[in-house]
C-alpha cells in the first residue's frame, strides 16, 4: 500500500469536526484511506452496494438513525442522506460522527452546501503523487515560499519522465506494466464514469455526446476555454457545452484554472484554462504513447503541464496552508503556466518546459509576473527536463521537474 500524506490532515479534521468528506475521483484510493482512518468500531457502508443504496434512498432518516460513528462510501449516489446526516449531527454534536467519501464534488449540489455548512470539513484526495509513489515526502512548496532554489537529488529524466507523466497517478494503472494495458484501463475508466456517474449528478439530453466532448476537451487541455468553439463541431450550444464540461469538473476529471489578477492590473485576459486532473487519463484520451512522444516531442508539452499542475494540487492538499492556483497571461502573450499564492499573498510562478534546455526568453512571463506582483513575488521557476538548477536572475531559476518530489 502506498502512503497517503493527506492521512494526517483527515485524522485532524475528524478530531474536531462532526462530518468529514473525503472527495475525489473514483479509484483514487478514497475507500482504502477511509477504512484505514475510521475507528475500528465505526460502521462502514458503501452505496455502490445495490442493497445499501436502495435502503439509503428509500428511508434516509431510518438509514442514518442509530448510527453512532459511520463511514459512508460514495455518498453522492443518495443526496437525500445529507439532510438525515445533518439532523443526526445536530442532535449529537460529537466530532468524527461521519466520514463520507464522494466521487463527485458535492459542494456543487445546493442541498449539500446549505445543509452541512459549518458542520463539514472537505478534504480532496487526488490520485497518487510521485512523492507518494516513491515514498518520500516532498517539501517543495514550503521551500519555494521561503524563496529557496530547489536542490533535487532523485532525478527522473528523459524516457523515465515520459513514462511517469503518461502513467499518471491512479493506483490501478501502476499495476499494469505495458502502455497498452495502461491506456486500456484509462479508457475503460473514463467510459464507466461517463456512462454511470454522470447520471448520479445530472439529467442530460445528449448523453451520447459526452465521450466526444471529453476527447475534444483533452485536445484543448492547457488552453484558454472557448465553449462556443469546443461545442460547435459536436452541434452543442455554448450553454450546453459549458454545462457538460462542468459535469466533468464535478467528477474530478477536469479542472478550470482561473486567471491570476491584481487590482492594479487592467491588461490581463480574464479567461480560465482547462486542465485534466490526471496526465495518464489525458494521454490515453489523446492516444499518446511513449513511442509517439519519442517520434514527436512537441506532443509532450500539454500533457507535462497537466502533470505538473496535478502534482502541485496534490502537494497543496496535504500542506498546512491554503494555496490558490491560477495562470498568468497578458495581452502581449506573456504567460506563466501556474501561479501559486499563499495565505500571505506571496507568489511563486512555475513555467513548464518539455525540453532539456532553457533560454533567457523562457523567463519572459515570469519577469512580467514579478513586475506585476512586486514584493509579493517570491520565486519563479522554469521546470524542465534537465538535471541542473541554473540561476537566471533575481529569484529566477531553471530547475528539474524532479524538484516537485524531492
């Protein structure tokens, strides 16, 4: 079993909060972690069991009544349970009453957001990070916000980096030794999510278009969102495309990365980027294999950017701080792929480059971001497929991508 660095945070939340929701995509390890964290005497119930699901839907109050402490798996399948849980924890306010897991973002459901406000802590669990796979804790964010240049030792370069990126972080994928087997698992997984889980959270008219739209989004990962352009080839309106794309975000397949803004700046383009949350799924949907990357390295950049964003999201999820993530782009096309801002409004910028060389021009976006942020700018890194940390100016460095898990 791989370590999950977020376990300590889950335990801390249960120690003083009545309800804790462990949210994230299917097959990311939520159930395994929930069983490990839950007290030995806690009841475990999964709504993936048809009998249990039927009981929860038919009589949610009776289902919850009598439960002292319980873990309820895949709770999004019976949203009416939320009101019953609210009633239970209002009557018995002890912390750690319910540990819930959900494969959909329940906060997008008004019933949940309204009912458990102030009673529930939410912890996001994404697929495995490289730090967890290699069983070595990472302190990348803490060091970056101290302004320290990284000093990676355990380097992953070239073909090994391509393999890590195209594999992604789902535990089941890591058990498969060939690319074809990994790709097949990813495609089967996506098909199951689209055919099954979408129905749990929405009523839609053109379900047959969802797989095609997801592939279209895969080919636009890392780009600015244009819903009209995305949906037009499929005969979908702007509104419908945005609604369906939102379902993929609720199911933790994709994520919108908002633009970084500063009250003093008037020239930023206020459009989010769309990213996939797992580079392995993205690679499978784009039919990218190690051989294809070897033949055409240009196809690697977008998947690598998704990989880095996912790693940063995982690092931030178990950190003791709250971080906000965004992207920077101005009308002169100066860009920074990932802007990380901490609670003190300090800023770290990350630019991702798939090649093994870095030149001064690669720092243009970071320099513009530094000018805009002023004293708040702490560190700017161009993460690349190289083995050296190289200074490129005040608080600016080229650094190996391996710095993320060292």
